[in-house]
C-alpha cells in the first residue's frame, strides 16, 4: 500500500484527466460541437499522461520512487497514450 498515491496518479491521469495535443488538430469549423469536445478531452488526457511520465522520470532520478516500479508506471502510461492516439486516428 505504500505506492498507493502513485497508483492513484496513474489511474487519475489515464481515466479522468483531459486537454490538448499537437497530433490531434481538428478542423473545428466543420466539426460537430460534441466531436470537438471529445477531441479536446482526448487530447487533454494524452497531454496529462505525457506530463505524468515526465514527473515519474524526475521522481526516479531524484530517488523518490523505486526505478523498477516507476518504469512499470511509465510503461503503462505509454501504453495508455498509444491506445488513445490509436483510437483517435481510427475513429
């Protein structure tokens, strides 16, 4: 249970957080408002995952988290990011 805050961070970032991402540019003029909202949310989720990966790398470098555990979290966040990008590209 000592790693619970990190697990909650990963879950929160992967599930509940949402913003912007360069790869997700949309022609907002022709898009439906709901589509724009959904793309903004997906982009924010990707942005937040990228931020969390950066923070995790810093925590590993500073010794605030075990490197093996931190790298597991980073791998999981990378996978979540890839899945979100794939979903957006294929919709």
